[in-house]
C-alpha cells in the first residue's frame, strides 16, 4: 500500500464532459501523481475538508462522518483498491472494537471522509503503477522549476483530460455492447498508463 495525500483538485473545462480531477501524491515522493476524476459535489466536499471549512449546517459528508464516529470506534483508513474499465473503487475500514468492518465506497466519498477524520488514504501499488502519471521537477534554478512545473502541469492536465474522455467513451461503448470499440479504447487506456 502507498500512503497518499491530496495534492490538488483541478477543473477541466475543455474536456468532452467538463469535470474535476483529483491528484493524489505519495507521501515523500513528488515524482508521480494519481489523477482521479470526481464529480462537482465530491470535489466541493473534498475542497471543504482540505481547507478545514466548517459550515453552520453539516453537509452530507460531515453528517456521515459524525454518524461513523457516533456508532463505531471511528474510521481507520481508506484504500483505493481496484481499477476496472477506467473506474476506481475504494474501501473504508471502520473500527468496531478489535475488528474492522470494510465498506465499499466511491474513492471521492472515501477521501472526503478520510480528510474529515484525519486518517490515512492509501492506494494499492498495482493501481498506482498502472494509473499514475509522472510529474518530474528536475531543474537547477527556481525559474526553471516554475517553468518545468507549468509544463508538466499542462501535460498532466492534457493526459487527465484524455483519460477522462477515453473512460467516458469506454463506458458508452460497453453500454452499446460495442465490445470491439471497447477493446480498442481499453488498449489506448493501457498505452496511456504505460
């Protein structure tokens, strides 16, 4: 397992279906990042938790966090543990005495709850290896670092937008039962990952 932090949330307005991408970065390693597409409300819930904003009335993730704390011994960690057809899956580990209950979750919801509970967010090594993108920041001067970062951010943004579009096309091809096209899109996604 790789412990990660939420590095950034970016809005992509130029993708086929505009949306938000969450970038997860391994602790102590700024050379790779894992982009995950999330919905608007999930992006908002994650941003509020990152900024430690407390609203007067609890949002859904605040409410669920309170319920988990009230009825259990608390959220222990969340793990992004599966990637199927371009969709990430996660599990929440909730402590019940000396045992853990495992609850399936969307990664965005699990991350929003983990940030509120201040517990580890983890990604399996296999998923990180398959879906992460390189973020090289090798430069000699601060100006070179800034230019390098801007270029890499543009590259990551383009790659995330392409991945987002391909994942959407894959879901549509599967729903139309056009498995030949789905296989071609899947191969493009694998090429993009490598």
